[in-house]
């Protein structure tokens, strides 16, 4: 898996190679293509909201992290594969999958600094690796007013075009993506110059062509 990730579009270091790898996928995420998904998105949103309402009536506690992931996965699989994953319809929102992914990602910090750990984990029998990793806020009044104006009937979901014309909501989305971006290419490289930075007691030089990355939260 480690070697395959290095060959993926997300982890491509070279600017030119990354552009070539990314180009074939770009058209699938254009605004016009996403707008064609309006009916799919609204169908899944309707199911999601129905589950929220049922939970409100019953007093059930909703694991929102799992619920939003299930919603996102159902929409993406419908678009990418023509068949919905159906995670929203599962009682637990397919929690074992999300817990497994989170558990495996926690190993990333170790694998990043201990180069042989990733290949070792891949070489272990499945039973052994499974035993080591058992599981593979409030909106402002401005936004409220904006949403009320855009959705005078709360039972009628807005289209993608209508949502695209809500400046405050879109500003919140953009800020959320800035602080916690989706899984996109985070590695950066200065191909033609050395980078210099200073700490209290030491000067550092990053050689040209050195790939660098950082957790988004640390940037802020």
C-alpha cells in the first residue's frame, strides 16, 4: 500500500507530472457535472434528514461523524460507480468501516518516521495486523437569514445553483476547507531554490527539490 500511495495523484511530487495525472479527472468535478447530481444529492439528503428527524423523535443519540461520512459516501459511490453504497440505510451508518479507517490512519505518524514499519505491516498475516489494529459549531444570524430567504419552505431542498448563490454559506464552506481541507495534494516542493527559515537558536536550509508537507491544522 505504501508504494502504491507514492504513485498516486495525491502524493505526486513533480508539478508537471501532477498536472498530467490530475487533468483526466478534472472534468468529472466541474460545476456543470456536479449540478447534474442535484437529484442524487437531494435524494440522499432527504434520507439523511429523515433519519435525523426519526432520531429526534425517539431520543436516539446520533454519531454525526459516521452519519455525515455515510451521506458523503452514498453520494460519491452513486456518482462514481452508478450504485449507492447504502450506508445511510444501515442502522450504525457502517461504523466499523469508519473506525477501521481512523485506526489505520493513526499508524501514519509512525510509518512517516519509521520507514520499515509500513512494509512490515503489509507483510504481516491479516490475523496479526488485525489484532494490532482492531478497528481497521453555531451558525450566525446572518446565515440563518440567508438560509431562510433561500429556503422559505423548509421541506423543499434547494438546488445546487441556489446554494451556489448564498455568499455567507459559501464563505463558511471555504473557510472550513481552508482550515481542514479534504484529501488533496498537500506535498509542496521548491524545485529551483533553497528555502531558509530560522528558529530561536538555529538557521535551517531546505535543499531545492525537497518535498515538504505539513498537517493542515499546524499551518493555522
